[in-house]
C-alpha cells in the first residue's frame, strides 16, 4: 500500500501533493504511477493529516482534496483506498471509485460502517487511543497487546453484525496512534496475537516517530529503519504494509517471499 498524502501538513511528505491550497494533480499522477510501477497494489489517499497534534479538517475540505485524486487515478489497475473516518467523505469516496476505506478510528462513526457495508468495499479497522490531537499526550495501558487485541475483535464483531462481509475486513494495530515506543515494540513483537479470525493484518511503520526514536534519524533519513521494522512485521504476521518508499519496500517483500518459500 503506497501512501498519497493530499495535505499541507502530514508528518512525512505533507505539502508535496497539495500546495497553496490546491491539489497538484500532475504530481499526484506521477507519484501514483511510480508507486504502481514499483509494485504497489493499493494506493492510500489521505486528505487530512493524522500526525500527533494535527487539526481536523471539514468534510467539505477533505472531499475537495480527495475526490479529484480519485477521479485522476480511477483508471489505474490498483485498489484506491481513502483514509477517512467521516461518513460524508466515505460515501462520496465510494461513489467516486474507492475500493477500500482506511479508518483510523476503527468505525467509531456507525454511519461509516453502514456506508462500507452498503458499498461492499474493503474496510481497515485501526486502533487509536484518543484522537490525533490528544493521542500522544500520555498513552497508557495495563497490557497494550491484550487491550488492542480486544478492541480490534470488538470492532470486527460489530462490523460483521452491521453487514460488512468478513472477507472485506482488515485490522491495523495503529502504530504510533496513542502509543509510546515501548507500546509499539510490544505490538510489533506480538503482532500475531492481534489476528482476528482470518482478517489480514495491515501495519503502518514507515518513517514514523518510533523509527526516529530508535535510530536518531530525521523523517527524511528513516528509510533503513523503516525497512528493518517492515521485515520484523512480516516475520511476525503482517499481511499488508503501508509505506512511503514503495520500490525499496517491495525489494524487502521479494526477499522475504523467497526466504519464506524455502521453509
């Protein structure tokens, strides 16, 4: 899953594809094509930054950023995912060709779940403690693995009851979303414990603060650390990875696949 941030303020590449209040569609198309050519099979489009402390945007503004991108990329032979937790945006995105909704709130808005069920699209349920505005102020758990696991199972059960097909659901532990470095490492170490039924596990570790804390590197210099974390996630049960650096990550996946095939 390659990341396309259509925002001025995302932690990694905010402002690259959205400048002076407008979507730079030529740049979006160029980056999307490069990701697809490198091996991405899903493109995750976000119109609101979810970095710690980021401010929410209105549904209208989110759609102004995201919908033109869907229209510009709908011809590509990939799944177009939209990173949103707003029901208005979700419905509009599905009508514009989105095949997946990536929800950082895990379906807190029941209207989002209803829209996903009606649209029969894939749905990522992510765990987040708090909100982007508050999540990193003082994350606290008695047992982070048990609590995140229970949350994901609860949200899965709700979605199934609401009519979302089992083969449309994925779970994401939400690395960096209301977690300390120690919490993130515990989740990475026991990733397989988070599996719910046969749901694929999606992980997003690319360039995150946890990589910076372990390596001492700036966002721009976290590629090596991100690839190391990616390999550990694969080893511990990840089925899908959300990354900024598609070509390099695909090389890791190829090595991992070749190694795993010999076991």
